[in-house]
C-alpha cells in the first residue's frame, strides 16, 4: 500500500492510502485443437501460459482460460490479416467454475487476437492485454513421383512393365491408386 498526503505552503492534508490492484489477465491457456475430420487426427490438448496458436487451416481451437480475477465479461478480439477484412469479436462464456471458454477458428483471415476482460465487481478492464499470434498452416497437396521406370522406353506389346513410385503428404495419405491408358 502507498500512503501519501498533499502539502501546499503551510497547509498539509491527512494521510491517504492507495491500494494497488492487479488488472484482470489470463493466467493459463488450455487449448484443445480439433483438426479437420479429413486429417484423421485426434483432438490434442495443450496447456501453457501463452495464447499463441498454430494449426492446420480449418482447425477449431477450444480455449479454456483461467484468470487471476473473477470476470463479468470476456471476449476474443481477432485482428484481420488485411484491411479488406474486418476485425472480429468472439464472445467467451463464463463457466460456473469461473473459467472462460471460446472457440477460435483457424483461418488465414486473422493473424492475431487479444483476450478482453472486464473484472467483477468494479468493471476494471485489461486494457494492456497482450497480442497472441494465430498461425494458419496451409495443407499442401500430395506429391507423387514415379521412381521406376525413370525414363520413357520402348516395350513390346505383350510386355509387363513394373511401376514404382513414391507418394507423400504433409497431413498423411489414406490410400494410393493408379490409372493407365494404352
């Protein structure tokens, strides 16, 4: 606590006291990554003290946030990637346990967000809320490479030609097929 008084010429006031108070802030981020269904990835829970997220485009991140004070209102304020897109606000729900919940869709349209909080009972805000990164990872198309035969060659009409190849993908490959034409 801070005690102070004011002095002006020969006059002086009684002592006053200031009690500093912390603004509301997020102290823990529990992030459940729900990946697009085509990936076959299981949901993944990550708990940490920072809110940065990086995920495959189309993922929805369920944020479960713990704060240092009880809050009466909370929202995610998303910052657009370009001036052509408007910033977006996503309201958070407040659970009976005081934890906040919000769903953050991962798209290339938004590159960062803040968690805006209004504390109980005096409506103090976290006007200095940090900016957290949203990194949208693009799903690259699969790559297919013919490894045998490496070059064109002449063959007999009744000859069987062995084919070999390699298929890769950043997300994974469920199956590989082939087609040919004579």
